[in-house]
C-alpha cells in the first residue's frame, strides 16, 4: 500500500505583521538591500517568519516541512536574484497572474551562493527532524533559466546547463534533507522547443543527482506537453508532480501514455483559490487518480497543493495545510 505524505511546494505567505514590519525596515535599509545584504533587523524579522511558518506546518501535522521561503520576494527567481553574477532590473510579471518579481539578468559566470543552504540549516535548528523531516525547495533549472535573462553565456542550451550547474552547487551545500522539491512551472507555461526539451530534462537530472534526498519535480499550472513530458521521464527522479487542479485530463493522459515514476506527487489542493477543500474531497481525488492508473501502485504518494501558497491569505493557507495533513492521515472530515 502506498505511503501518503502530506507536504507543500513551499513559498508560504508572509504573516501579516511581517509584511508591515519588513516593508518599513526595508524602506530604511535601501542601501544595504541594493548591495545585496540585509540589515540585522531584517534578518531577525525573517528568523521569526521562519519559526512561525515552521510552526504552522508542524501544528497541521505535515509529513514534510519546508523552510517557508519567506525571504523569496522574487518568487522562484530568488536563488539567482541573490547571486553576485546577476543584476536585478525591472519588475516582470510572474507567469500569468498578478504577482511580480525583479528580472534577474546574468552578466557573469554563475557561482553558487549557499543562500538556500543557509536557510535550510536555520530551519533545521528550529525543527524536530525526527518527527517532521525537512524538505528543501528550489526552482528547477529550466524554469529558473526561463525567468532570467542571459547576457553572458550567449546560447539558450548553454544557459540552461549553466543554471543547472549553479543549482547543483547550491544543493551540494545543503544540510541533510528528506526530500527536494524542484519547481518547474515553465515546463507548462513556456514549454521548451524541440532540442531544448531534451536539454531541460538533462539539466533536471543533473540537479537531482546532486543529492541523496528523494527528488520530486513538481509541475504547476496545467500539464506539460507530451513531448517535453516524455523527455522529463528520462530524468532520474523519485517522483513527478502533477497539477490535478488545473488540468487533470491531460496530466492523466501523460501518465497513462508515457508512464511515470515509482512515486508520484498529486497537486490536489488549489494553491491560488481561497476556497478550502474538504478532507473528503481530497481523499476522493486520490481515489480517482488511483482508479485511473490501476496498473501502478506507487510506493509514496505526496499530497500537495498544485502551486506555491504565497498567493493566499495566511488563514486560508493554514487551513489547506491542515486539510492535506488530515487527508494523508486518513481522516474523513476537518474537525472544529
């Protein structure tokens, strides 16, 4: 029987107090932020955010706990935005929604920063890893290269490869983590063309090989086109994640036509809609997926949201965490 594991793709919403406090602090520390550093007050505020967001997850009873990515003002472009070889320029729409990020422009040879590793190390310091294993979150190399502008490498395939090498260097600095979620919304939103789809898969494989943790490549906001999906299956991944909220039929087609990994991640809860699904609804969706794929019994099924959660108010995000945890535990209804 498959093990049900409740988790999230991370990027949790900031607590209300943090939005106001950090906005004020950053307004007074513009010179530090331009230099790529954070003042002591900003650092301390983010430490409190991290502790609070970890507490949300442990109180809900998630099986994997993320650091929260509270500092990721640039969404999944963040790992490049803090790199020395990158200039952050104008504000760009984050895929097809009302969120924005600073455009990361790569102007020199990329080198890992250790920024994500530092966040994970800090998270491990406030987390009981035995009861709540730590999960890392990173953008996948194709999505990160897609969100960025290259003014150094000069070739699209070479740039994807360079970003993969950059992310590999980040992963190699990680503390012990149970799981790594690589977020690849661009495989859906701006799928790679012929030739680059194979390179994208190779890049994902390269990053996944840098860790002994279980690696989940989570695709968001729809379904990956079938040719790109077929190439994605060539990557050595423990699980592929599917957005069964936005496009369950095409995702199901990919799985039945091309197969999938021994484990699977199911995006069954809407990360952008404030309506909170019931535990029974999530359990029904799990059952539906299993009925459609009777030939495969997954070793592990990750129950997650279809997108990051930072779009939601804190109370709704927390309620959805609770639903995921209860669904994984086999409970039928959310109790008061």
